[in-house]
C-alpha cells in the first residue's frame, strides 16, 4: 500500500503540480486516494515523475479514479491492452510510421487544442498519459485552465456564450487532415452532439469554458462562419501564457489531467523522431452540467 506522505511542487500559477510519494505500481489506500484527489482538483494537471509502469499497471492505477474508456477506433487503441490509447508515431510492430500515414496524421492532430472525448454524450472525466519514448525536438504538452479563461473573458463575451451550445463531432477531424475514412460502425458509434459552452464542474462547482476546437464545427444560433470564428476567438484567448502550463517530458513521466476544466495540445516535433505515449481515459460519470 501507499504509505509515504505526498509532496507537491506547483509548476505554474494557473495549473500544474509535480507530485512525489506515489508509486503507481502499488495500490492506493483510502486516505492517500482522497489526498491525491484533492490535489488533483486543486491543480488540474498532475505530474508523477519516474513511474516505471507496464500498461497493465497503468490501467490498474487508472481504475482508482473510474472505469478506463475503450476507444472506438481499432487503429488507435492498443491491440495488446485495449484500455490503452496509443499516442505514437510508431506502430505496434515497433516501426516508425511515415508522416503521411493516416494513423500518424490522426495522432498529429493532437497538435490542435482539444479536450478528450468531448464528442461523447458523457465525456471522460480525465486521462493519464505515460511518456515511454519522449521527444527532444518538441513534443511538449500544453494545458490551459478553462476556469480562469472563462473568468477572464470580457463580460460581453461571457453573455454571448452562456446558455449557448457548440457541436462536437468526431468526424470533424476528417475535414482537417487526410485520415483513414471512418467505418459505418465508427460513424454510428459517435454521432455529433451538442454540448454547453459553459459548464459547471461536478466536484468543485466552478464554471469553466467548454470548447474542443478539433471537434467543434458549429455554434448554436450562429452561421457556420460566425461559429467557427467564435471558437477560434475563444481558443486564442484560452491559449494565453497566463493560463497555460507547458510540460517538457522526461521518460516515464505520467501526467494526469482533468478534462472537465482543461484543454491541451502537443507542440510540433520532428516526425522522424520516435515519440511513444500510452494514455488511459477515465469514463465520465454523467452528462455535461450546463452552468
């Protein structure tokens, strides 16, 4: 069992903290879990350094926080451990993919701001990403605090988006890059859905902006052009450095973040450099709460 006290080092004024005293290979006792959960709610993004975990141990640790999501596309999820979503430019035969490969193209779309599984009726709670092979030519992960972004919006913008919904469509990615076409089964599994643009966190009760630009293709009550312009404006606002923590990966870092109040993106890197990350995603507990 985990018995060591947890130590926390804040990484950015807006969000992010490095946590020591956690060994993801060991089960968590109730007191340690509650302490860790409180730290997570406070800092939104947690960094656990030097976690030499297998995929199975990664999945087991995730289960403390909820059921791991099984991604609906076979081309991305691991063939060996289905709860693992492979954020990698290397295939499961350990071969570097050509940058033009449709799977590599889909993984590269993580370089656009997004929040995971926003296209689901019940989006995920959060995610844990294990840095197995990390990049030195870029490939850093940036997170933005959508509580603070919402609170800092001009009053006129807040009034404009409150009570309004944006459409989240997994298929929108296919308008951005030449990807492998979705199968009929995949399309049926993930129909487009409307989500509130301002949400209330089910644990903290705080309001936050809720957009996911990689999936957003319409805003309720606006023309397509005006909707896209509004999403772009909000994205640019939320990407200001005052709201953003940028993580430079070390091997065996595990990052855990709350998808209910953050967005993230990957910075560009040399596609000839191997980058292998394995992610678990925590199934959500209910539909998005409109604020």
